[in-house]
């Protein structure tokens, strides 16, 4: 069941990527939901809890990840 304003997570579209926090340089695995298409979102670092801005670009044709850009909250992505 999905509540208004929520989206379904499509487990088959989850793609795991090894990334590093732009604040503390901690490495962690990030799950990206490719079914959401290209978008910008935020995720907190699991180590230092700083807000990480993410720009996710997904191919319109194949639905594959084209790019994943991480930045600090004060950077323009």
C-alpha cells in the first residue's frame, strides 16, 4: 500500500554503488532506485550524519545509471 505523496520502491531497480562521503571520506554502499528516473535527492552519511546531495541521472532508453554525483549541501550540482 502506498500513501499519498509516497512512491513504490521497485526492488529489481535498486542498484548498489560504493561511494565516499564528501565530508569525512567514509566509504559506504548506496542503494539507488533507478525506477525513479533522473533526480536530485539527499542522503545522510552513515558515519558523520552530514547531508549528502546526490544527482542521479538515468538513461531514458535503457533505464541504466548514466551518472551519480555526490556533493556537500552547500555545493551546486
